C-alpha cells in the first residue's frame, strides 16, 4: 500500500506523524515518507485554504503515485447534533463561496449557468466521494456528513444562516473541496476524515476545543490506517 496522508497544518497531523515515527519538525519541509509495516506512508502538509491545497497536492502527485489518499483535520459544525469531538467522514463537498454576490444575495456559480453543474467531477454542483467504498469499511461511530469549503471561516450570524439555507450541509472547512476535486480528477481513491472542533457560530474562540478534537481525530485515523494497509 502506498498511502498519502494530507493535512492543512502540522498541528492536525503531528500526533499521527509521531505514531508513524516521522519527524515533521523541519519548518523548511512539507513532505515526509516512511516505511510502516511494509507499506509506504507519506505525509503532506498542504497549507490552509483551497489554493494551497490544490497546488501542493497536484505538485506532489506529479512526482509520486499512491493507492489511496487520506485528508485529515478539524472542522466546524453547523448543527448541535454533531457536538465537538465528533469524528466525521465527509462524503460530499461543495465550494461554499464560489459565486456572485447579487445585492446581498449569494448565487452560486453553477446557478448562474456560466458553468455546467454536472461537468465531471461535479454532480449537480456537488463533489461526491464513493471511491473508498470498495476499499474500506468506515466505523459506525464515524458519521457520514456533507460539507462546504470556504476561504473565509464563517463567524457572523446572518452569513451562517445564509450558508445553511443555501447548502443544507452539516459542517464547513477550508480545504476539502479542493482535495476532492484533485483526487476525483486524478481518479485516486480517497477519504476526508475530520473532527469537530467548534460550532459554526458568531466567532468565540473560547468555545473551541481544538486539542480534544485532534485527539479524537488521531484515534480514528490510527484505526483507518490499519484498515487500509491490511488489505
């Protein structure tokens, strides 16, 4: 198995790196590889946001081949039914700020008809991941959810309500749709696994529980790694 683990920051993947005995402390490096139980496992820290994720992942794929790619990190929840610390499998992504502001009303670029909402890999403007289904069984404790990807983290009540109304999703993050898009275009099986670190609400960092979310994420990713490499 040739497995790539990607994350936007070192902090989100540091515990997994330590578990795999990979030293990611070098600030001049964003890519590392090790042998783990006769499998090649690599880590790529792609950077925060859609543009860094897309560029760094594509650049890496020009030089390396993988059987599976795993994106991990934290995210915000739009619903209290997904409390902080919940680990989720994001099965569907949308670009949440790709569109036009029409006098205060957001219109997605697909709604404008400038872009076909069903041009591959999109399906009705959505990126839907089914690639992993024959590769791994996801633990029942990991919830399947839909997400939007934004370049500005939501933190204002009216904006949040508009996003919920427009997209009807459970979580938001800042990289996932770019990750989906690259993997689907390259036809590489993948998963996006995240842990809820905060509710998406008027911004209040005191309510965030990043350390706890990363800990829960790490526990889940260890299991997923073994499920993948035992095939």
